[in-house]
C-alpha cells in the first residue's frame, strides 16, 4: 500500500481510499474514475507551508504547481490552505481565477508564453511572471506599460544541476529549452536587461531542476548555486535579488523501487534547503531571500488512484498475459510517454496474494497503449475492479479524448464521502466544436 493512511484494506478485504470503499465508488460513479483523497492533498500542502513558517520565519510562499492536476476544486483547496499556485498557461490561469483564487498569489511559468496569455496575466494582476526569454521581457514591458502597471517578474535560471531520481549531475552547459544559464553568462545578461526595463519590477530568480527527485543533495546544490549567483550579481551590479524560487520536483512512491516518504521526510527536504540558504546568506552577508517552492507531484500524486473495470483477458502462453481495462493512454499516457511504473491492485481482493505477472492494456487502437507491463497481480477476472495507485499527478492533466474516448470524471473523497470535482463527459461534449461546412453537406447525396 502507499505511503500514509490514504489507502487501507477494509474488513471486507477491499481497497479503501480516504475512508471510502473503492469498489463502492466504482459502482456508484462508474469506471474509469479518478479518485482523490482530500486529506492527503491538504496534509502535503501543510507540510511545506509549516516548514517555511517554522524554519524560515514565514518568509516565503508555497506554490502548488497546478500542472500536476488542474481543476477548480484543487485551486479552491489551495486557497483554503492559504498557499499560492503556479500556472503554465492561460487555461490554468483561467481555471484558477474561476475558482476565486487570488491573482496576486499566482506565479506564471512557461518557456514560450503566448502574447494573449501574457496579456491575460498582466491584466488579471498575476503576482509574479517568470521570464524565460529576452523576447518575453520585451513583450511584458510593453504590456505592463499599456496596462499602466509595474509587473513583478523573476527570471528562470539554469544553475547547471540536473537531478535524476536517485542522483544528480552538475553540468557546465545545460541543454534545455528553459531558462538562462549561469555558466554561459546569459543569466547575468537577462539580469542587466530586466533591471533596465521601466515597466517591470525585477524581483529575483527561479530554478527548477527536475522532477521525481529523492536525492536531497540535488536541491541543496541548486539552492547553493543560486545563492552564489545572487552574491555574484550583487557584487557586480549592486542588485540584490529578493525572491528565490527553487521550483518543485520532490519524488513520490509509485512502486516498490521508490522510497515511501513520510510527511517528516518532505519536511526534511525543506530543512536542508533552508539550512543551505541561511548558511550562504550569512557567509555572503545577504538578506535571507523570500523563499518560494513549487511542489506539484508530491502534493497530488499519492493522493490519487484510478479505478477501472477489467474487460477482456488475453493469455498468450509463454509470452504475456494482457488484462484489458476500460481506460488507457487517453486518461493515463505516462507509460506510453515515459514507461512509468505503477502499482496495480485488485480492489475487490486487495489483500489477495499475487500469483502472476500481467500487463494492463488500455482500450485505444495502439499497441503501445499500456498502463503497466509485467506487474504482479492476484487472480483476476473480467468484471473485477482494478486500482492503479499514485495517479493523482500528471494523469488527468495529461488526458485527451484520443479515439474519442471520454476523459474520466474525478471525485474527491473526504472522510469517506465522495463528490464529483470533474463531471463525466458525454458524446455531445466530444462533438461540440465539430463543424461540417455546408459545402460538404450539399455534396452528400
Ligand atoms: C513541473 C514544474 C513544477 C512541479 O514539479 P513537480 O515535480 O511536479 O513537483 C514546479 N515548477 C516548475 C517551473 C515546473 O515546470
């Protein structure tokens, strides 16, 4: 089972999430179904917020990186937990604002934000825009002038630290579409440039070194490099950055190759990073910067599971056994994209012993449409409810209507009670924007 008390096995031997019986949820809401445990989401938001308030005097802000799972309800939860959010598109920004999220606690990211997205952000009063190119700095300066405001911005920096799940690499030259490199001087150049733009209020720096990271040292090194850079810029230009945004990337448990982190472990990551920032600030006689972090996956990942009904089972003797489900790459493309690993459970008999290895196949017309390959499972039959664990992050948010399948609905469980936070789609939704030009109708005899 996963990390905390989000998932349990109840007296009937069935999987339970947030106090709700998974098989009952499947019966009531149908499958495929995304299920989120509200308590898990709130606990994770709080652990980061508490770390900043207890270890850093509250001199910072946690942003939920909403690309992990974006819908109105999750912004409402973030708002009630008194944290900020980051958005990476006009669509995410619109969703957050529709949920009543305060614009001044929104940061906006993206390596190629479009002009209409930047205009929307400036006009909505988005707190901070993270500049990722010289072109964007120009566009923003003009938009802010037109709006008669000074837009707060920070610059995305490439510190030359690449984090991988259990290791990190330091590179002099980073090959990335994101940000300005310290090593090649472009980070200094954008600093000079932004300081010269009259309609922008340049506040500091951002970096994001990767995702699904467990190695503490990766975060510490990145924080240290940014502090070194802040010091260097102060000495050269007399400008001292006020905001230091270190991005997200904290890992979660997907299967037993991953550690199971407790709340204290996430607090521990924060402690290490904060210690490093304090040490460097003291060493360089800098003010402690306003610390921003942007966890996405670690807030919603393990809070979510996906429920499916088993359909066809195809056993190819000596080759592989395929268990087909009513979902697939349209609602979870992560195996197809990255060969991501998952843990699969038969929700009806969650405590049954695993006796075989099977591959979970989706219903799309693609051989690569798989959710998990050769995973251990107990005896399984058509009609059983399967649960794939840790699907809260980058599943719904990456879903599509490929093959004109429905993007599944999502429910939020709170103390055993489940409610829709994303309603089911219907055929009308799928064809709503389709148009047949008259010409084609006339020719149709
Ligand atoms: C994706 C992303 C995050 C969140 O990363 P997680 O690994 O989900 O925590 C934070 N900041 C930026 C800029 C990102 O692109």
